């Protein structure tokens, strides 16, 4: 069963974009993180990206960097992330889960072993930020051998000459990084996103998910009017950090409320656009 294809098809049939939420595994601790993860689907998350904690998340801004440090400080390791996925799958067999992070932990774990264990745990694919197409042979064959997607990244600087290489071997969806720079830093305009999505769709049949700089329901709705999916990460991780600093005992409920507001905006975005027209 291809959960990603099924979920994108369902969202398309409903005439809406998918909401993709990102959380760092083990942030602020493994127990709370597992509770947050379990709460996301009912709150409206269609697809979940799970951040793999790493000491040097070079593409990420301060919010996700801090989330990585909280997770690592609580002792989270890759084997714990996979155990969290296995536990999630005992309650939810349908929500697609994508592991997002950097290649170093996978390399240390062993790519072949990682692919086998990830598939057995119930992951659907990976986004490996620092593994360009030229180096994909380090992991791609192992992922493909276990039916896991390798989601690729495109950016505003991915030109017509580069795009075919990015798309070669890509599967699941194409993640469009809407702004140059680190996560959470800036926001793209809806006009820019519309043009970028149209350009990418002319070259691939993969769904286009747009992320980086999407923080509020209004921003998510503006992206959802054009893209197949909207990714929200830094704002969620920032909220987890703030609640953790308060030593709040209702962090999963707070995050569920935040995701619920984002989901409502995403699910009505195209209707609102049509009414405005």
C-alpha cells in the first residue's frame, strides 16, 4: 500500500491541498513527542514529517536547531525515532510518515540496515537534506528495495538545466523550498509560489509540496490555493519549545489546536479563492 499516493489522491478528490506538519522526534522528550505525533492526524495533519535529530542541521533556522538540541539533550537516537514510528503504527495505519533530516545519522546506522528497519517500522520515505542527486546512490537503492520514497528538494535556484537531475529517481512528492535560506526565516509570496508550482508541474507528475517560511493559517491558505501540499514546521517546533520552557503539561493539546487552525485554513483555501474570484 502506498500511503502517500492514497493520501494525495484523497485530498485531490476533496478539491484541496494536503497539510504536511513537521515535528522533531524526541522534542522536548520522547514521551511528549510520541503524544504530539499521535495527536496530529486527528488535528488535521494529512502527512507528517518527523525530524531526525542531528547536531548540525545546516538548512534549519533557530527554531528547529533548538528542537534538535532539546531532542538530543533528552537522549534521542535514530533507533528511538524508529521505535516511535512503530508505536504510532499500532494506532494509525494510514497517515503517511516521512523521516526528514541529514545523512550522517543514517550513514552511522548503516544505509541498508536503516532502509530495512525504517520500512519495518512503518515509514513511507525520507527527505535527506544534504544528500544531492549526485550522491543518492549511497542510499536510494536501499530505499527502493524496501518500497520507501526518496523525496527530493527543489529551490528557487533550481533552474531548467538542474531540474531533470533533481527529478531523476524522486518519488512520493517534490518538496519545493519556497525561499532561499534556512527554515523559518522568510515567507514566499503567493504569486511567486504559483509561478514556481506551474513551472515544476510542467516537468513532473509528482505532487508539489511547498514549505519553508509558512507559519500562519493565512500563509498556509495562500500556498494551498496553488500547491498540492503545504508544509509547516518551524512554527510548530517553536510552539513546542515555548510550551516546554513553560513546563506546560498540555503540550500535545496546544500543538493540536495550532495544527487544527492550519488545517482549517488549508482545507478551505481553494473555496475562498473561488469565491473571491
